[in-house]
C-alpha cells in the first residue's frame, strides 16, 4: 500500500468505506497560509454523490474537520490533519456482491494481494478514498493561488461515450461555467445530449465512460523535475492513480502522433513580457518542465463497473454464476471526478513549485 | 532534478551528451542474480542509433561496463554501477541551434529552470540520458525472468503517423518478430508502408510520430501498490518520463470511453488453475493491482522536434529568426524507443514485485 | 516538516497540543494482523502524564481510536488511521512564556523556521507529538511479535543525574519489572535513590536528566540496510528525533573507545543452532546488519528545560527579562520516555524486517 | 541495501574494494555552482590511507573524475557522476580471513543478509565505500560555502583510547590546525601522547579507538525538518552510517544528563545583530532546528576490528579456529575518518538548507 504522494508537499490519505472516517495528513504545506475548513469544503461538496439525478442518490454530507496544523486561521508549517466521518456506512448493502468478485472491480485483486476480503470488496479502491485527496488538493490549490497569483486549475467533461464537446482550449473556462450544466460540460448543447445519454444508460441499468480535460493557467515556466519526475510524468501518475482512469495524454497526445514535426513544433513568439509559443501542442511542458503556456491534458475514464444488469461470471470457487447488483448506481462518474482531477493536479503543481531548487 | 526511480529496486541515472560518460546505479537488486555485461548489452545495442537507414547515422558503440556490485558473475546485493562512455561528443555540432531555443525542445525550459545553458541545449532531455535506463531495465528484466519464470516484456511499433498495425494483442509477439522488420512493427505489410512513409519524411526533412504497444505476459496477480503507486500509475509515470512521449493508455484506454459498462466489464472465467477474465479491457490491472492477465498498454510518441526544414521562430532576445538544423536527423524515433519502453516497464514491474508486502 | 518515518512500514504523525487531536497514519502494515485498540492503549497509558507524583499532574486520558484499516479485528493492508483527542488544551496556560522565547525550548527556532508562533510556543516540539509515535509503535511491535515469535523490546531508566543503575544487560528485564518502580528503573535500590533525587529537584523547582537503556531480544540476524540505513543509523535517527534526546550509543558505545581491538572484538562461539558471539560489544549489529545477539543501546536525555526557577534571559526585542514558569512541571521525563523509545525502536525493526530483500 | 542519502541534495554511492571503481551520483546539486575535480580531490586525499606511519601503508591514489553534470567548470543542475578507480585491488590478500567470519567485521552479517560472500568479506562495509561519500560531501560543502558565506565544518580527533584533548569548542579550529599533527588532534601535547600510544598498539599488533569532535560554524538559524528529520536526527543517522562508529552525542550529550535544568538551559543573550545563547549545551539545535550557534557533536569510533594478534573464534561450520590476520593494518582509523565525518555533515546541512520551505 502506498498512500503518500509528493516529495515536499506530501499528502498521506487513509480510510475506506466502512471505517470510522476517511481523511489525510498534509505534511510540508508552508506556514502562514490562511486556511480554514471553508477553503476545503467547496471541492468536497462538488465531489460528493447525490448532487443530481445523474449521480448516485446516497446523501453523504462529507463535512471536513481540520484536526491540526492551523491556529487562528493560519497554517503553522506543521502537518495538517483532515478528517471526514463515514456517516452512512451501510456495510450490508454490498454483501451479495462480495460473495463473488465483481467484474472489473478490485475485489479479486485486493484479495490476491492482501489475502483478506474487506466488506466493501475492493478496500481502498472505493470512491470514498478520494475524499482525502480532494481535501488535500484544495489546500495545495489555495497555496498555489497565494504563491503565484493567477493560477487556475479547471477540469471539465469533454466527452461522454461518443458525444464530444467542441475544443474549448482557447476559452478561459471557469468552474462556474463547468458547474452550469448538470454533467459539468461547459458547452450547453453537448451537455444536453450527454445528459440524455446518461439518463438512457441509467434506465437501461448500464453505464457510460468519457473523457475529462484539465487546463491549468498561470503556472510559471521552469518548474518540474526531470527525468523521472517530469511534470507530465507526475501528472500521468497522479491521474492514473484515480479510480477508473485508463488513459492520459498531454498537449497533442495521441492525435499528435499523426502530425508531422513541421506542423507539431511549437515555434516561439514574443508574448507580453515573456517568450511564449505560437501553438501549444506541447501542452505547456517541454522536457518535463513547464514553459509558461497553459498546461492542458486529457484523461480517459472507463464506464462504471457497477451496473444493474445481470452478468454471467465465475466465483472464486470456479463455478459459473449470474451476478446482479441491487440498488441504484451512478451511471456515469465523470461529473463527480472533476474535483478529484483538479485536486491531484494541484498536488502535482504545488510539489513541483516547492521542489524548485535554489537558484544562484 | 529527480534521477532516481523505484522504491526497493532503485535506479539512479546520470549523464548527458557532452560529459565523459552516462550510466546508472542500481540499488536494491537482490543478491545471487547471475549477471554480466552480456545480459545488458543486447538492449543497449537495440537502443543505439545508426542501426539502419531509418535512424540517425551517428555510430555510437555504447558498450557497457559493470563498475561494482557483482563478483564471479553473481550480484552481491550491493549497488550495481554501470557506465557507458561518451565517445562521439561533437559538442560543436549543436552550436548554431543553441543560439536560439529550438522549438519543442527543452532548451528554453532547462534555461528557465536552471539558469544555465548546457552545450547540448536541453541537458538531460538528450536521448543519451536513456542509456542508463536501458541498462538498468535489462537487469530488472533478468531478475523478473529468474524470479517468475515466464515473464516476458515485448514492445512494438503499432502505428507510424496514420499507418496503424492490426491488433496483435492475441498473438505472442517476440522480440525476434519485432526486430524482423526495420521499423520494428511485427506486421510485415504495415511495416513496409511505415518504412516508405519514414523515408519520404526523411527526404522531405520532416519527421513522424506514432504509437508503441507493450505487452507483458507472465506477471503474477496481486502486485502493485495502491493508491498512489498503482501499477498503472507507475507505468504511466515511467512512460511519460521518456523523452517525446505525450500519452499513455492501458487496456481499452481512450477507446474504452465509448463503450458501455455492460460491454466493458471483464467477467471472470476459469483458466488453467486460476481465475482469469474473458476479455481484457482492464489491460491486466484492476484497482492498481495486477490480475494475472497480460498487461497491455500503448504510448503516444510525438514527431521528432529536430527537423531539417527552416523554422520561423523567436530568439531569447525577442527577435524573429529562421532556424535551420544541419546534418542528418532521425525522422522517426519509434524503433529506437522500444528498448527504452521495455526497460522502464521492467523497472516498474521489478519494483512492484519486491514491494509486495509480507503475507501471513 | 518531515513527519513520515519508514520505507515500507511508514508512520506519518500529526498534531500539536492545541489542535483538535493528535495521531498517525500507519501505511504498509501487513494485512491479517490481529489488531484492536486494546493492542495500542497500554503503551499510550504508560506514556501519559499524571501517572505518579513524579510526573506532571495533568490528567490526559489519551484514548486511541482506530479510524480505518481494520475490519473484524484484522488489518486490511490499508492505511491505519489513529486519533487521540486533545481534551485538555488550556491554551492560555502558556501565554506568558510565549512573550519571550523559553531557554532551551524550540520557541525561538520554530519562529525562525516558520515565521509564525504557535500558542504552545514550539509547535511540534510538544511532548504530545509523541502520541502518534507510541500508537504506531505498538502496532509495529505487535507485528514483530506475530512475525518472529519471541521478539521483545524493553527500555528502562539506567541513570538519573549521577545515579547509575548496575549493568542489567545480562538479565531478561520485562516491562513488568520496569514498571515495578515509580521511576521505571528495575533495580530497586537505585530506583529508591532516583525517586528521592527527583523529588528533591521538584521541590527546588529544578529538573534532572539521565539515560535510558533499551534491549531488543529475538530479532533475527541478517536485517538492516547498509549503507545509509544501517540498523544502528536508523536507530540513532529514531532516538535523536525524540524530544530532549542528546545522545545515542550502541553496544560498547563511548566506553568502547577506551578499549583495545583485542578486547573489543566479539569472537564467534557456537550457540544453540546458530553462530553467536562470546561478548556483545557490537550491541547486536555488525556493518549495519543484525547479528542475532541482543540489540542494546543507550540514549541521553537532557534535564527538562521547563523549570520553576526564574531565569535571566533575553526577549526577541533584545531586552533582558526574568522568565518564570508557572504551574507544576515534570521534574524528570525519563519514566514517561520509555514507551516512546520502545515505539521508535519497534518502527525501526519492523521496517528493517519488511525491507529485507527477496532471497533466492 | 540503501545507498542513497538526502531528500533534495541526494547522494547515491556505489562500489566495494574489488570492483572496477567506486563513486557516487549527486542529484539535486543546484546549477551554476563553480566545480571541478580540484574542489573534490583535497578531501579525498585526506581520506586515503598511506599518509603516514600511523595508517595503513597501501598507497591508493584515489583520483576522482567528474563523469557528468558540469560544463566549463559550472554545475548544470543535472546529476554529477563521480568515479574513482580501484587500482590496487589485491583480492587474494584477504583470502585466508574469508574462510571464517572475522570477529566484529561484517563478514557474517553480510552472509546472513545476502546469502553470498564477497571476496572482501563484508562487501560494502569496506572503508573504500566511503570514497563516494567524501567526494559528494566536498560538493555539498562547496555549495554551503557559496550559499551562506562563512560556513565551516571542521572535525578533529578529541580522544584516542583514554587520552583526551582539552575542550577546544571555544577556539576556531581550522583544518590546517587539525592537519598540523599526524594524528589530527590540534592540541600538540595530546597529539604527541596519542601518536606514541598508536605506535605502541601497532607494535603490539593491536588497535585503538577514540572520539572525533565536529564543529560547524556559520550555519544559519531556522534549518532542519522536525520531527523525524530533525537536524540532530539526520546527523546521528549520518554518523552511525560510517563504519566503526558506535555513538553520537550533540551539545552536552551524555555528560549533560548529570546536569540540572537550571544549569543546562541556554539562556538567550543579544549577539551582534541576532539573538544568541549564553551557553551552548544544546549544541546549536533546539527542537531539531538550528539556532545559529555552532553545531557541535562528538562521535565514538571503536578500536579497529582487524588486528595482527591471533584470535580464538569459531567458523561457519561451528568448529573452533585460531584466526590470524597477515600484513600490516591500520592500528587507529580516527585520523582518516575526519574527512568522512566532515563529508556526511556537509550532506546533512546542504540537504536541510535546500529543504527549507518557502516562506511567505
């Protein structure tokens, strides 16, 4: 188990669905940062289920408490303990599914690794594990904003199934624009179609995947730690550590492989007070270091594994079984994944900024 | 700068184009592993340029020397020092290009980060940096084979520009099959077209990108360290740390986002002596832990930034310039990237295997 | 701030005197270890103040709660969250002392480092910080006992001021024997004198230091990670990280520097079923690796800095002041330090055991 | 095996007596530091044997080569590779001693840990392992001097057996003063007696231990990373990782345990432009953070285990044997240990300085 992320801005998370609480310790957050629970709660609230008809109806309140590390609204430089109670544990809800490993869940692999079966099946593969990340990320983001002024990190749903939003990289998307539609796609027309598709999948007891795009503006040039902790490498690790993420691409990504070097190269142009690039196929990084352009990346999220339809699968004892999930399930987790993606991005950027070596 | 990879099987690399040598220290390789230079050299030779008309003609010999850590052909458990001399340094070759930052190279970002300009421009973003990785990866691979019997790690070129090889995931591709074509695509027909496309790009002083697919067989179930060092997260970090890589996807990846849960779920079936999955959209991992199925992932490599065509760009002083690279350049690095991808994969898998916690 | 200890058995602590709680996350504890709060509470209770007339009278209950990582009394392999509430915060108690930095406390250095003054003065230099360590250590110790059978870790007070207990290295001291005297020195005669000396120091509003000896039996040979994480090096780091510790010596330690090699060398003898040493001047380690003999080390603890006597010192503004601490204070922290020393020792040994590399 | 030290200024060493070379990679050294081999060689030369009649006569040249990381005499910010050839390997010299584990060497423990016997017996417990540390430390020291102006790190022999130098903490000892006597004790009278004692031990085929004192001046207040990487904790780890070191004490150390708090507390006084302390029983650190006073610590070094006298011991097969070392041996390693202690100190201080968190 590896539950710590970061070298200087270090987040260690704990908790699964059925314990007393979930949370995190943030160690290495600089002192004198103004910080209260009110800085953390909004992203937690964006993450929690039960926000709309599109998501799972369980109403988890997810109220965060700062246990240590601040006094009079300022960080002390000491570890910040964060905790969110597990109020609605309902361990019996999952019992039937536990009897046999659920397809494309982590029940089987956790059992193979740890030799024990948690009542939730997949232990820390539960979505509740991400609460600690979101809380920690909110602190990292606060620090980035205080440290660098205009840093912004905004993710949005760029596709659901085969419904693809138009390219919005040129617009300055805000979180308000993202939250203006239920599906968190800032393009209203596409959002409408996405919502219809999700509702249809829900009615058919099925689930949908899609992609998220994340854009970071205002992060200065010169940050990132080649060669193994290149900015894009840490972003990729951070993203693939989020449940259900199956792909990551930065800048031109996979589409860029079909371009020629003469098209793809980002030639330099003079921008206000700094050297910038005319295009941004690099996605804001070159050689693992930020170049001052927006950092733009996209991730792939698989269709949720928990579906209401019966599935013909095999139990641990080798016998064929029909598995049928009860209750209502989230047919599409993309809208709720947005604050998680933003949080992990903030953790990567804050750590890269703090790791920047002393310059003579 | 972060030049160490791994928690227990730890590789630290050093060296850039213009120093005396490049290499690595491998710390944490178990004792009593049979190991000589002959185990390492083949992958280094696959990596080096000048192997064919398709790659850069510089003939670097890249002969590895083991400096420490073995005796009488066995590892001692102590750090293994590896060194490859830089014989063909030719520092003046790059001078002209250094005067202004080359588009989509790391010249500019290294300068922003370190405040100093190495004669090669981008310091450790040079392809020679990967020699230490390939050498270390060969040792990791040797250990995996001795430890787990049938482990195999094979990467191949699955697309060049818009030329896409048929899906080969069902075949047991070998390195011999991969090396049977100049372009290292095991499908002969596609390979022929790829070679023609690369030759044309070379003649037009341009460059091409593409994708590599990597398949690991025989890696046991139960390995990987959730939540931040999930197997797919470490693979993603490892891949995005390789120069020119812009994307990573595992299993169904981005294409899987257009599937429904009912199609995408990998239901369990009884396989010889173990529980397996009928399909492998998960790509061999669930919840960050291997499930015993082949680990399959794909990476995107951008078209090489160094091209012979003149480029209209801007110098550090803000003046517009035409930049023209001299000499011959590699129009497509994909074939040479294969041993690097295999090496980084081996480093991830060996570390995951060693990190597996004690089980009662 | 660096609040994480260990490579595979990793403890991250949080909390200071005036927040909501203190505690720890233990990441990497193997799965299927039987564990409840009852395994942790005894050492916490041994650590807490108010146990006798010799220690500070504040009655902190220090009741631990497991927040995550176990189910039905077994560890899951996932992070174990631990929390102990701060019930008796009394922030105003320290106000006067905060106006000027207390001599030989960390008030001044924390202010220099973090640029902020916590209401307790020295932030994490508070003794309450050690609660997380003691709780985590109890888990490590439980695992060691289950894993290796007869492992025992026992510390005792071996000197207070110039009152020195006779050498007890040959006896199998138990915790019961240690706790049989108020001062936790298992030699009754010396204990009596120590208690008298401490009571006298208390009456004179002064404080005393001393030494603790720790003996670990049953830890197998071959564990420890040269060269930088040698067993004695990690023990030394662990001990010097405890508040008020100013020295560490293993085996013959400083006294051994006055011996000759011919006296000091531990020659080998045949012991029941294994090779042992006739003497144990090495203290159970050679070259950073355990040799199967008892691991024996001693630490120096300075006299408590908080004293009731007035002290002539200087304020941050450079003016001379007389500082006088109010309330009652602990005249000698050695008895309470014992579970902390045992805990840090257990963390070092458990990590060394888990880090042992795979052996063919 | 753990061969990396440091969090941001990271040194990874490699090599044992019988390989091709020994050396290190320094990763994280800031860019633009003026650096050539001439900055490193002096400390290596102070470390090497054969410097006087007091030390072992093997004349190892120990010439260092910078393999990477610098250009035109400036560091690039990239990893600095360092190598020193093993010219005088003489593997057969040790053969007889290898047949049975040498008392108080690491032959036995390395065998227990790694299951293999290196021809030198104790693998990395060889003194040659320290070459990489000394080279790396010279770079750290250079950076500290450039970064903070007047930083100085000077160690000296403060006792040999029961011959103890007078307290020199008040004098500004220089390396020149230290090197002015063969035994590297700056007090001429004591040095004379020490030399006589060492010569006598040599003639009697025996060996002596002793203590080293190290004083660091000019290191600013506010550096160090509580709680687990407190400055004194990292110094203790660093020192106990050096071969033959059995103890560490900082400031008043073990002697301070016999003082009362009223004597031991370092009250504050106004010094030129800053708050200082009247006494320095704390040894320059409080709560794990430097306070601006000299950092003063002392280490215990055991008498060398290799002696010319016959020793009655036991072989791996359990049979009693008489072990007799041939050739000439170093009767006292203290003088040679000085550059190693200075190097490890520099590595600790440079890392602490770089880790200092961003301050608003």
